[in-house]
């Protein structure tokens, strides 16, 4: 993105991975699975405004059109950079500002978010138009000027070309202040149906010995470090922008009908390979979560049980004893706090008498001789100060003879 480049079509062969490569990278399928890595930072572009804790706007046209003869004027206007419906939009428009006939947006994480080894990835939907040049890229934070700071262009899309591509910039031992670069094309790895105007992921995975570039988590190219490429091992900050014109577009300009041209970004994420401590921490956290889940389930089950009605009561026996009394035995019910006894001299229980007891044996007194005593019982428990009753037992009766 820094300056105009003649694209190198020759591919550098995929070399054997170093022993330090994470299990997230599959050498057989040449794919990467970020779900096997630890998420360190992300911007999911939620809400309705750019998160300026993460990003800074770059304003203007820079020196010599940002070194590329670009023809836009970058602004912080919501015409050019805005967030809604869960995505970031960067739009190039036909507007005259700062002596330029086009406006657009360029944002960076410099001084706010830096990334080192690991996987940096964004999910992006790209415009396709003559004279439009969107990019997702990174610059080094070693304090050096370009190209000594290093540059990693994760994704650049030129004009209406079907495929974006990636480019790495660094210096060499022989020319320590001059730009050296190589580019990678996904076409060489068989992306026949790649449509850049649809959602795709664009990422770069750095380890101690190599850079690998992935589109849709599929390897499109790799670079093994050699002497003079040390700046590619440094920390970097990220940039997103949509340029208009510029040398890499062959200085073409977009038709008015093609504008606004918008790059849409669903997320930007930075993952790191898991360390042994990360794995141990995850296991510990998983164990805690499982224990908490079991404890919550046990608590819920206990509460459910506590609120449940007790079982239906049963009168085991009842008999008339001397003194116009009835001796009553109730079958014990587990978890019951007590029992409610209802008795009467008629089977409709009109004018009944009711007694509560916590015991399973109870004596009914002062009954009328030669009457019939009808009895039914139900169990109860207490939950949060309130009684919960079970079903009434079958009605039993006995003649009062004594």
C-alpha cells in the first residue's frame, strides 16, 4: 500500500513449518483454525460509532498522495467512515475537499493496538470498481521510517481485478534502506470462485521463523525469514482504507456512477498461539464452569423439589377407642413438614373440624357417640414461609361406639 509496485507473479514454494507452529495450522490441508488459538483483541464494530479507543483517523492526502499518487482526501466524516448494523463501512465518494475531487477514509491502530506473533484476521466485503484501491495492512512500530519499519499488506484489491493479493515489504542486508517486496496471489492456490464483493476473511499468521498469508483460512503464500527481514518480526499496528486512483490502479479514476465505493468490515481480530499456561488456565476455567454448572443444576433441582407438592397422604389405620375418641395413624411421607386432618360426622364434610399435626399419630377427641366419623388427611411442606399441600387421602370412616 505504501508505494506503487510491479506485481511479482512468481510464487515462492511453501517450505516446511518450524517446530514452533501451533496446532491451529494444519500442514496437510494448508489451513488455519483460529478457534484453536487464544483471542487477544478484537473489534466487532458494534454500536453506531467507530471505537476511537482502538482506531485513529488519518486526515488529508499525505505527501505525494500518501506516496502513491492517490487522489482522495481522507476525512473523519461519517460520509466516509461509519459503523452501523454490526459492521464498519469505509466509503470513497465524489466530493471536493482539500483540493481533491474525492473523499474517503483511512483508520489505524497506531499507539493504541499493536500485534506481534499470531494470527491477525479481518472479515471484509470489497467494492469492485475501476480506480478503487481498498486495503487491510500493517506497519511496523520499531520507530524507523518506511521501508525500514516493515510493511505487511494482508489484502489489497485493485480496480475490478477478481482477486485481492498480499505483499510483504522489508529491507535487505545488501540494501538496508531500500524497499524489497514479494507478493502472493490466491489464484495460484485454486480459488476459481473467489468473488471479492462477497464476505471473505483475510489474515496473516506470524511465527518466529515465517509469515503465512490466509484467505478464508486457506494458505495463499508464505515467507521464511532470512537475514535482513528482522523488521517483519517486530510489532505492528493495523490500517484499513479505501484509496482512489494511485499508481497501483494505473492512475485510473472511478466513474461517478461507481461511487460511493464501500469496503465493509465485519470484524478485525488478533489471535495468539496458546501457551502451556493458557491451556492449563482453560482446563481450570472449564473445570470451574463445570462445577458451577453442576452446583446450579443441583440448586435448581433442590428448589424444584422444595416447591413440589408432597405425595398424596394415606390413612394407615383408624379405630374408635374408649372416651369417644378415634386413634389415627398416617403413613409417613418423606419431606413432609406435617399433616392436616379434616374430620366430620357426614361424608360431605359439612361443618368439618380441622387439625394440623407434625406427627403421624393423632387422636381425635370429643366425638359424638353413635355417630360416624369421616376422616381425610393431606401432607404439607413449607417453602419460603408458605405451606404447600399435597392431595387429600381417600376418605375413611369409623363408627363411634365407645
